[in-house]
C-alpha cells in the first residue's frame, strides 16, 4: 500500500512565523499567535481563572505551550524556515524544538511526500527570565499529581497504579464546552477530581481542503504534555504522570533510511527531551514521567483485565472522539484498527463472552472479514502497520498466541488462522513481555502499585 500522494504538494516558501503569546489571567486564557505567509492563526487555551497566574512558572509553562503548539499551524504550508521572531528561547530549547518538528512530523512528511530534513529555525531571543526556583520540599515528595486521562486502558491502569497517592487528580483536555463520554464515564469511575483545559485551535485548520493547506498527523501528545504542565502549575501541582508504554518508542515503519513513528511524542526520546526542557524552564520545579514506560501493552492489558469496574465504561475506539458530535459514536465501532488492537491485546486475559459484551456483540475477532486489519497488526501482510497508537508486532503476536490457547477461544477460527501465519514464538519471548523491561524515569517515591523503583 502506498501512502505517498502524487504529485507531491509544493510546500510554502515564506518562513513560518511565531508572532507571540498573551496571558489573560482574568479570563484564564492563553492566546498563541502564528503566521504562514500572509495568513495569521490564533490558538486559545483556557484554564481555571483562579489559578496561580502570577507565578514565573506559569509564564514559562505558557511559553513552552506556545513553542510546541506551533507545529499544528506550520504544517499548513511546511516551509523550509521557521522564524521564532522575538520568542525567548534557549539553545537547548531550539534543538529540542527542531527535533520535535522533524520527528513529530515524520508521518506527515511521509504521507505528503515531503522531505523536511533541511528545516531551519531562525530568530528567537536569548534573553528570557531565569527559571523559577524549585518549590521547597520537592525532593521529599510531590505536592500533587496530575494524570492526563483519555479513558483508555493505559491511562486507567496508570490511575490505579497511582491510587496510593491520595493527592492525584485527572487532567482532561477538550475543545471548550465539549466533553467526550468516552472520557467522562471512566473518569467518573476513578472518583478523582478533574483539572480541565480547553484547547481551541484556529478554525481555519478545519477548512484545510478548502483553503489549500497541507494536512496530516501532528505530535499532539507533546502539545497536551505542555498544556498539562501549565494546568499543574496553575493548580499548585508539581508532577505530571503520563501513560506511554514501552512500545510507543518503536517506529511504525522505516522509509527512506528514516524511522517514522506515529507515536513519537509518546516515545522515550520525546519524554527525556521534554523533561530536560522542563528542568531548564522551571528550575526542576516539575516532575514529568510516564508510569508505563518500562511495560509492554500486553502487561498493561493484563493489569486492566483485573479492573472490572471499568469494563463497561472504557472505550478506545477512535470514532468515539470525532470532532463533530453528530458523527461521534457512543459505542465501539468494532471495525477500526484501534478496536481490533484492543480486542486482540485483551483476548488473552478476558473471557471471550466478556469481550463480546464489551463490543456490543460485534467483537472484531469474531468477524473473519477483519482478517486483513489483524494481519497488519501481526506483520503478516503487505499492509504496513497502521498509523495508530497500537502495540508493536511482537506484542500483537504474543497476544494472539496466548488468546488462541484459551479454552473459550476454540470457537474463534480467525485466531487459529492468524497464528498459523507467523513462526512459533519462544515461550520466553512471550513471558518477557509480561515483565518490566527497559529504562524509565519513574522516581523511587512512586514505587507502589507495581511501579518499579
């Protein structure tokens, strides 16, 4: 399958410009302004107006949002130069920003037939306020944990792992005035307070085809991370805990000598780079890490299977998050790549009858017509791994093997067909996916509920 369009689009030639950002504490509003040629864009992010807006940390966090959110508007024309104008920026931040653009737009470039490797970043002011001092007592423990929450199995498992920390709250980002039932229902089950932010992208982005913009995937988790940091600062919290697992660092595909990762801003590389930027901007006043970094999707699924209170309310189907509420599903579609992956990764650990109930009688593994989607997950077809937040081939194959061994799966012929199409897995290869592996940055203070110290 070719995902490169022909003829290749022509990128813009005028530099993409960072025009500035404004804080309006009375309205709880951050406005970020950009330009592409003679077109101007404004993104607005709303927070609680009663937060700590006067702190230097709030200004620094807003500046980081401004730097990262620009990627959504750069892609409209993708010119070879980004002009930071008078934006205060350190050399380390400039280097991180370039990597964020190149790696985070890897899929965008691939799908549009664009080579962004020559991207240059100019402008920027070295003069900026010194990083605020770290709050007293930070080394002795958190002053409050904020967990970005999307309602899927990853963030639910993180919540329950951090349950011993009674100062935890959920972070939910959506469009102002819009809420997703797929997030709100499992959020209610957690019983935790919710800190919210409203992200309002410039409405011109929703008219991309009409206005002749380039379009494609952006590293939205990176933008969400920066917004979560500011929400934490305003709420008096000093720890943001993500739910990005080990396989998020694995490339979706290799093309033209480059690794292209749909999940770049969930990867260990992004996490470590963003943490260094946070340390420089906030004076080590913010702890940022992923609680799931050393774990596989298979491990996460095994943990989630025991959290029965969520089984009737969680939903990871992409169609539950359609930007148009009229087209938003209130149930699993049972057809998309994400539905297929969630079914596959949970199948070793949940009874077939329970998964059939979760998917409303339309379980993907019970539908032979979806064999092609499963083969792309298992790496047994010519189709590339889908550009989705799904596990790697090894995790998917291990899940298929374990599921096929369940007595209640003898009536699932699709599993027998699929597992016969790849070489047998060594027992230790499967077992290793159910143990922590790899490096992580989880502080020792969080070595509870299964987190390694």
